C-alpha cells in the first residue's frame, strides 16, 4: 500500500485515488470462477431488448430517447473481459449513453467465452451479430460501426477483418477502446492497474488455445489494407498502450484512416471507474468520432 501511495504522482489527478485501490491482475486461472460469478450478477437495464442471434448467442438492443431516422446508423458493441469473463449486461449503461448521445441503435453482443469457447468461436459469434444487425430493416447497413473495449476492442478489430475478407458487409467505422490486440505483449510495469502481464498471458492462452496465434491476434495480421477507418484510444499507463500505437501506425501505413488518442496518466479501464472528469472527456471523444463517421449530427 505504501508503494502505491508513492506511485500516485504518476497518474492523472482524477485517477490518483483509484490507482491506490484497484488491483493489478484480477484474472488468473485460480480467480476466474469467482470473477465470473461477480460479473454474472450484474443486473441489466430494463430498457434493453434481448434478441437471439444464433443458439447460445444474443444481443441487447438499445434505442435513442429521440427516435432516429429509419433506416438509421447503428453500433455493434462488444464487451471486454480478457476474452474470459464478462457479459453484455455489464455495458448496458454505456450502450444506452451511446444510443442517446450519438443518436443510433446499439446492439451489444453476449458472445461465448474462453477457455470453454476459444478462437474463432467468440469472434464468429460477434460476426453473426453483425450480420443480424445489418439485416434489420431499421438499420442502414452502410452506417454500422463496430466497437468494443479491451478484449471487446480486439474482437471488434477481428470482426472488421472478417467483414473485409468475406465481402458481405462493409462496416463504416471501428471504435477500439484500449483494445487487446497482441498476445506477445509481456512487459511488466508496477504502474499497470486492472490488467497486467499475468492476466494478459492467461487471457490470451485461454482464447488462442490450440489455434494459430497469427489468426487470433489482430496485431499479427499481415494485411491491414481495406479495413474500416478507426479510432483507437488508450491510457499512457495501460499495458496495451504500445501495442495499440503500433497497430494504429500499421493501419495508417496500410492506407486506413486512423485517429490515435492517448490519455496521459490513465490506466486500463479507467473510464469504467470514473465517469466524470477525464473519464467523461474520453467518452465524449468517442461520441464525437461516431457522430462524424456515421453522419448523425
């Protein structure tokens, strides 16, 4: 605790108290059952409409308070959790905020989790949700963004690549919030919070399993040409900071329009803990780029 008190100075002023209290690696093989129970008790919003996409996979749909034009824009949102924990319901509040502030339909995917369902199942679940969303009569298939946070951002990047490769749907935008992209990231740092190397190695091993890391990890893809324009945002003290910047540079080199945002002194998942101040500004930027990309202003 004393070490953490001394480390506070490295964090954004809005996050210094949280930096002392939040854990570094909450997910390991030993803690996985407990963390699943904790995330599984999250009560979702009564405003969510639940639809089955395929057996075992559903989406939670949110509509803006002010009705949008029909057909209108939409966001496919993918929750985080290191590929091994989490539910769509945990993001009900942010999904409704996106719907209301951007003016679009949001479909949040309850995909199947690793290690029980490793790659490619979770990614295929999310792609099936994209197909379901694009086929809706109230959605303009040319104005769909794919987004997610942490592992959800990694899955969003994978779904964007699936869409390019299959040529069935053309997403308009990728919203990648501190995305988990590269299984090779292994640099320990005592300032990492909420997700560190220990949790990262466990999450990737569970997700990749016996499959090819080259196929599972977005950062390992050799061809990034033709992907949807992207926004990538991450904290400077996030384990994923360097891999996210590297991916942004590779997108740019491949001719993909990309905006890369770094929040000084922010750790992984900071905006889920702090909804005001720097957390609110981070969310506002996401809304602004979505409005511009999907022409909702």
